[in-house]
C-alpha cells in the first residue's frame, strides 16, 4: 500500500501493521510518534493526516492509502525548524519530551487552522494531548509565541 | 561538621567518614569518601555567568525533532518482543497453565510460566497476591504475535481463586485472609516529642479531624520498558529508569552475575516520578528470553499494566488532633495514620512533615501500614509528605477558621526555627519570606476580613498551604571532566535526566567552573559501563548530589588547564584566569582553550570530582502556595483559577528549568486535589480505571494560571554549589491549598480528596 509520509511516497504492508502508528514506527522507523496508551487517550501518537491532527494509534493503516501523513520528523524544513519547534525550545515547552512530538503536531495543525488562537482556543485544541510532566503553561506560551513569530516570516 | 579543605594537595588522599543522608524523606547513616579537597562554596555573591541563567535545554533540539530515542524506540537487529500475562484475580493459586497452544502460534519463539524463571527474579510465582501480578510470558517475532499468544496463554490459565482484601477495614477485620504470612499490618510506628497530654491541656482550642487521600498513579506517558541483548555472557540493557546503577545491581543479583557484565544504558526517558527506580518484571523477562533465544528482546508495559502494576502513591486515612492557644501558638499535634501499601512497600508515610513543618513542642505520630491484595506502592514525587501535608495543612486551615485567624498569620506564628525532629539547625530556611512574597504576588487578604461568598451558585474562595522537604542530597556521587584536544569539554557522570534538565544544568555548572562556553560542554550521562557512579535520581537529589561532584571535577580540570597554559605562556599560574573558553593573562585574552589544547596535542586534561559529606545541618526546600478556586455549588465542579507558588531552594542553576519543575509539581498537585483516584473494586480486587481515560490526569484545559517563583539567593552551608533540590517540593502544598480555597468558597470543610463533583455535592448536602 502506498501513501505519502513527510512528502515522500512510502510503501507499507497494512497486514503487518494494522494501525498507522505501528506502520510508521515499525515499518518506516519513524519513532517520533509514541505508543503510550494505545487507546486514543493521551495524544502521544498524534500525527497529521491531510493536515488534521489524528491519533495514529486509532487510525487504520489501510485507511491511509494515497493519503498524506506528516510526523514530527517532517515538521522542520531540512535544518530549518518550524516556528512551533523553535518556540518549544525557547519557551522550555518540553520536560521529558515524550509527549512533545504529539504536542507539536497538534499545535502545528492548530496554528494552520487558526493562525492567532486565543488562550481558550489553545486549551481546547490541545486538551487531547496529555503531558504528565505538566509543561502546559509553557506549551501555551510557545504556541502564542509561534503565532506571533509566523507573522514575522512572510 | 567536617572542615572543608581548600588546598588541593592536602590531605593527599581521600579518607572515609560517616555522614547522614536523606533519601525520600528517610535518614540514613553511611560511610562515604571525604574528597581530597573541596572547593570554597559559591555564595550568593559569587559572580557566576552561566549558572543562574536560562539557556535552553541542551537536548531540546532532539526532543522537538523526534530524534530523542526512548526505550521503546530502540531497535536491535533480529529483535524479538515479549509480553507478560498478568493475573486477572487478586488472590489465588495457579493450579496449571497449558503453554503448548500459545507455543505453537505463528511467530511465537518461547513461552515461560511458573517455575521457568529463577526464584530471585520473583517472576511467575504460583501464589497470586494481587491482580496484575505477572504469571507467564511469551516472546514472539512481532509485538502483535506476542499479544495474540498472550491472550491464548491467559485463557490457558487454571487459577484457584481465594478470598482477597483490598480495603483497610477488610484487611484488619478479625479472621481476614492473610496478605502476607506475617500478617496484614505492621507494628504501629510511634514517634513522639514532648508531652502531648500536657500540650492538649494547655490548649484553648482543640480540633479533631479525619482526612483521606486516594491512591494516585504515576502515569508517566512512557511506560516501563527495557530492551535486553546478550553478547556471550555480557548483558546490555536499555531501560527507562531513574537509576541505571540500581538497575544494574538488581539484574546482577537476580541473575547471579557480576555487575561488570551488565551494562545499563538510558539516554532519554519519558517521565518517572518515582516509579522507575529499579529493574522490574519487564527487565528480567526480556533478559531471560534474550539469553534463552540468543536474540535481543524488547519488553514494554502496555498502559493497563502501567496503571495496574508499576507502583503508586498509597492512600491514607489520617486522624489528626491539633491544639493551640487562643493566639494561635500550637501546643500539640497528634496523627494516627493507616496506610494501605498494597502487598509491599516501605513506611515512608505521612508522619514526618508533622514533626518538621512547624514549631510545636508536643507531637505524636502513629503510622500503621496495612497490607492489601494490590500491587505494591512505590515512591511518588514527595512520598509521604504529599499525603501528610494534605492532613496537616488542612488541619492548620481548620484551626485558623476556628480561631478566626488569618491562616497565613497562624503559620507565621508557628514557624520552625530549626528542625525540631532532629534538633539540627537549618542550612537555610526562608519560609517566612515565601509567605510574604506569596501574599504580595497573590494579593492575599485575610479571609477573616473578607466578605462572605456571594449568594450566586458559583462561589469563589482562596486558600494557602506550605511545604518542607529534605533536599540536601549527598554522597556518593562521582563525575569526571575531560577536555578534548580541540578544547571541547565532556562531563561524564552516570546520572540520568528524567526530563528535569539534569543534562543541562550539569553542563552549566561545568562550563561556569571552567570558564568555558556552554555550547562547547557536553554532559554525557546514562551508561553504567563508561561513566562514574551516581545514585538514583530520586528525592530531589540530583542537583545537590551530582552538581558538586561536577563542579569539583571541573575545578581540578581547570587547575590542570591553567598549569599547562602557565608552562606554554611562561606566565605564573596566579596571573591566569579563564572566561568564554579563553585563557586570560592579567585579564587580557591570550589563548583560546582550543589553541591551548591543540598545542598540547593529545595530552588529556581531566578532573575527577566526588560529592563530599553533608554538613550536620537540616537541608530543606520550603515554600508556600496560594490558590483561588471557583466552585459551582449546583454541579459540584471545582475550577482552580490561579495558583501562586513561592519556594526557597537555595541557588537556582537554571531559572527556566526550575520554573518548569514548579509547574509540573503544581499541575500534578491539581490532579491529586481534583481528579486522580485509582478505583480498586472491593468485590473483585481489580483496578477499574487502569487507563488514561478513566484515571484523570490534568489536561491543558484544567490548568490554572500559575505564578511560580523562587527566592533569590544561595545556600552555601548545604553544599559548595549552594543549590538544593526542587523537583518534589512543589507538589506537596498544592492539594491542601486548593482544598482550603474550596472550604473558603463553600464554608464547608471537605476532608477527602480528590474533590470530585459528587464528593463536593455530598459535603454540601450534609
């Protein structure tokens, strides 16, 4: 089965990896998305499917045929980090970093849909991504900063 | 107190002396190495240029690009996957298990059941004493195949079920089934100072309260897990752990092999919070299958196992008597606590904070640990003190209400001036300043003078609570510093970064000491084979334990660097200094580190450091937190609007990272106060909410505005970098501060957390 991951055509066997998360991690070696709850409860596996943030652990590989999937590995443009990645670094929006790839993908999707989210919009959009270390205040700050940062880059 | 030796040459050799160390609130006497020299302490006035600033985490790039690899991301050639089969019942005996059907399934390579693992691993025992106990395991070519076979194995179990007990009342009832052969409870541990009867007699006000706290689950997003690989008789283990050396000794003991043949690696880990302090069933299972099959094996807990059998903060039932004079002076504190530990655990209970937080001449605490048929407890961020603080601080707030006194004024009246438990002076304790600063930031007004809550259904209230926690750290801890031939620096210490930022702050300490640019310094951690020993990252110990060892190693390396420069430049060493990776001669730049090291060729400049003994002082981190809440009296929903936290932890190495630790503790405290509660079914003995949907950890939508800060300063009496620990203190006062705010809003005290809507409504109905 062929689909597009981080802009490149990739072939995986959906029989071997029924979930998109397993296909990405086990067949394509993309270990950015994490397996944590396996039930769509924590958001550590969040990737983007056609731009939307989705739980890869609840998404069937077979349903992604021909689709475009983006993982944290595809967020930067080569060495140039995405504004949300830069903002996560400068605002210390990671602690252990395990939930970070999922947080980044949810945040990137939010910023694309809503370039200037209010704090309430951020909280609502991000509440499907748990962070047990409690980095939330800094993630909020990072998302707000990235929204401003994006304005500076034409 | 051991005198600090400033002269690096005298005495020439290390000596060994006794010292007292605190681990997770417990005090131990140990024999430790007295370093040959210790640098003069960094005081509050010592000019530092990298320590005390907030550069980004040194591993932030890896974390935001998905390159940081955690245990489950490790892939080895030919790697197999192991899955444990766990008991569905709380008590009973495995009569038989038919392994054959699972063995024959596609992809399955091996199966283990009762009797197949060495008894030292305690794996696959026939006696079942809690639901979730590992009974068998399967190893297969894919995780999917292993999971399918595990289902088949589970169905092939023949268990004779026996009656269990999972509540304190059931465990202590006459004729209750025995959880442990020695009985279902420990002897009550009574600790008393002064004369409580006299203290009660001298009181104008005496209150009796009962408080209950829930079982809380660590719920790290990265589950426990390991990858094990043998090379002949040498075992390499990639483990998600807070203590690589502890995992190494656990494995060496369990498998009967020398520590030299076990290498434990940990690069990144996805949170621990106290639950990842040693090897576990997953480690031994992976190691045994890997040895048997001659292939690397990965074994990672699934979420259900993680929420069932990876440790927990035990619940408590605490009966408190608090007595004071009319002016608020405490005359007696009495605690009688029951703590159901599960099948095992240590007695790090709620009593200690009753002896330490306040000045009170008469204190008696009684702790009785109870064994129940549930997975054993383990340390969880501020173990004991979190539970104890909920009771003690709630009782203080009740006392303030009874006395019609401002709860902050009541606390400031009873400040501890020294550690009354041990009689030791504090190395530093600025709790009073924390109250003052916190009141200012919060805009605190005494509830006594405040108008009572409005008549609307949504009511607001404010509350306060305080915290103490021993954060001195201690030896043994070793570090080496190595300056490479291009002038770059390696800091080598066998510690681990749980997400706290240890990797970053150790690099900062070394860079500042050496006068090197931070981006030339790399902290190498997490490898038992190639790095010097440090202890577990628990008890908020890493900064005050490993930090001084790193500084000492860097001081020694700097001494050698300057000696070499002195020879090359023909300038006396006294006239040389370092800054920004440059050697300065009479404060003028004369040579860069890289040029100096290039000229030296492959001469390696190294320094060795160790953590010296502790002073005979009580080293604590203290703080106060203020909460404002909104309670909907019709739905019972509590919303925390804001939290102000001010803590005193001595020198802060990296303010941004330290602030993140405060946020983390406070947010976990919000969960403990409002949502988090393991539900263990009394009839079935199984956990009903062993997932992240029904066990509620805070989401971003639940988090209030947080103003978290530290007092500026340093604690040079604690250790020579002047820093104390900060990871655990912030979770301690959050729940009682929130509960006090709820009581203020509703005019009803609720003695049990979490303050779920039904609990709030129940209290309002009474």
